[in-house]
């Protein structure tokens, strides 16, 4: 393979340098006809990269994996994972490669990662490829979450490969260039634990601390403090998901990051009608990863992390288990604190009051019984403070429950209705990537029309500001997207 001059990239490779035993050096499949489909200029600028170069044939060759940039050391990362509760000791990047790391313009270390770049030693019988549709979904969802203020991986580019790949039918292939704070997962620690190499496990923990939580390095028990930071980061992240009605869809331990970023937008979606049992994943037949189960699953995954690293907490097993358990149990309170703070903000509450939980829970029960659109409700609620209750009333078939709840809500607000409404609108999105809109963009993009996706991304880039002429993007999905709609992971 040819190389690209280092002047275009300043790669570092700390993962490859420091964590031998947790990866396999590898190269992407060369594709004959790469074509740039989607490119993230904002993210390229953030990374200090030359957008004009990356859009050129030489740049696209890097983004698809045909060319290895000077200084990059492509590797397939190793990890284990509990997938729908069953443990797989050897998963790893079966169709992905970490090119290396860059220091962005704010001094943050970021991974550049290719997904769909061909089979690796971890492929487990898969073809190592990806279809255009799922890769465009990752682009859309990552940018939407970023605009919403949720920690997330983001797509730098999607490149069509010119190949057809076999799924339910033949589909056009693509490679996603993804950016993350790191790709360290709960499953990475699980893999290290399966080796029974305590030195490797310690090196991994030290690496994760240095990269994500350097403030704990000097703690009395740095590994326990590290675990506490991960627990807190995930409690905060999942609370944000719940506040926005987001359903990840495949919360396996290999899809939970140590950094607290959302990763792997496969069978994910935003809920329309509020229902804690909502499931969108086509493979989640038992509802394990339903909307309402996400906090519980998050804690379950963190228990698996504790099992992997408990030997680092204390030489005495009983003491180590007790320390781990105390931190793990704290997840419930941490999550509830973050979630309730988010719900108070969504409802415009003035300060904190003892009965807030009951007001929130009664509202959610009402939204569930009336099948009210979750995103629309909060914007129409703030609109009622401006004197327009017509849209709020229209969301409810039976207004009696709403009429009984409203005075309790109003009693928690400040005196200035306009100011409360403004605060509410700052945290309640007008626009989210609704399922029918995403599907329209993916279908058009798969057939070569990227304008639909471009328009959607433009709307989603400013989700909290209502804009004239964008009414269609704020409307709830048609009934076929609220009854039996399913999303797919694309593997």
C-alpha cells in the first residue's frame, strides 16, 4: 500500500504501543471504487484535519482504508462481551480497525476508527463489511446526539465501496470513519480478565485512567476511584437517554464505553408514543433492552466490569468485593439524581421540592396511558405557558388526567411564565431523528440521493430552536412507525 504524508495527519498510537495483547495488527480490505457519500466538515475542523484533502481521492482512500497514513498503525481491538446476557469471551473488532489517535484542536486525544473495512481475526464467520444504510444511520444519530448535548461517538465520513454485500438482500457497501474519545469498552476489561494476566489487566486500567480519568491516579485506591468514575459517567449518560426518549437497542457490555460516550448506533431509535416497554431492535425478542430497562441493564453491565477488575481493588477478596459492591449499588442513586434533575429541567420546575418524583411519575403514567408523543409533549407544554394550549390538548384523547395534573405542575413554576417556557425549550428538543425521517434519509442515500440526509442533518444541528417551515420534521411518526417498527444492526 502507498502512504499519505504525515503532514496531513499527526497520528499517535498509544493503544498499540502500551496494550500489546489486546489487539491484532491488521489492514483494511482494498476496495476498487471508493466514493465519498457523507463528510463531517465541522468534526474535521475540530480534529485539525484538512477537509479539502480528505474530500480528494487521496483523502477518500484513507477514509475507506485503501491507504494507511504515515504514522498510523491499524489494529483490530480485542474485547469480550455479554450479548443479550450470554458471555462471548472473544469478540473484538470483527469488521473494524483503529487507525490511530489524534490530538484535536482542544488538546483532546481522539480515536480514528474504520467500520466495515473487511474481515479481521475477530470476524467469527462474518464478511467484515457494512451496508450504506446502517453507516449513514450512525452518521445521523451521532450528529443528532452531539447537537442534543449527549456524549457520543461521531462520524467523520461515510465512503461507498462500490461493492455489493449480502444481507437480507444484496446491498451497496460502505465504510464508516468514526471518532471517539476512545474505543475502550467494558468488554475490553472482560477480555483482559479472561487472559488471567493481572499485569495486562493493570496496564489496561492504568491506560484507561491516564486517558479518561487522570484525576484519580493519585487517589488512595485509584482503581476503585476509576470504577466509581465509570459508574457515574454511565449513570449520567443513561439518564440523558431516558430524558430524551432514546433507546440504544443493543446494550451489550461490548457496546458500553469506559469514557461514558454513546457508541454503536445499530438498532437504536427515539421513542414516539411514551411506553417504557418500547423496543425497536429486530433481534431483542424478549425486550431485554427496552426503554424502561436501560438503567437496570446499565447497572448489570457495570457489575460485569466490577467482576473483571475486582482483583485490582484489594488483595483481600472479601474486601475487594465489598468495595466494588458499595460503588455498584450507588449507581441507582446516581442515575436517579441525574434523571430527576433532567426531568425537573424539562418541566421547568423552580428549585427542588419533596413531591417532585410523584409529579413526574404521575405525568409519565399519564403519557403512557394516553399514548402521548414524548418529544412533542414537552414543547406543547411550554407553549401552554405562552397562552396556546390547543396543541397540548390535542395530544390527549381524554383530557381529564391532564387537567388534574396541570395545577400540581403549575404550583412548581416560578412567577414568570415566559422565562419558564424559555428554560424548558432550552432542554426539550423540537427536533429529534424520528424513525420515519431517518428511514427516508437512509432509503434515499442507499440509492444515491444524499440530499434528504443533508436536509435532516441541517434540521437536527439545532434541535432546540423552533424554525418556521420545518413543521414536518417535528411531527410524530405515522402509525406504522409506532406499531411494530423495527431497526436492524446491519451485520
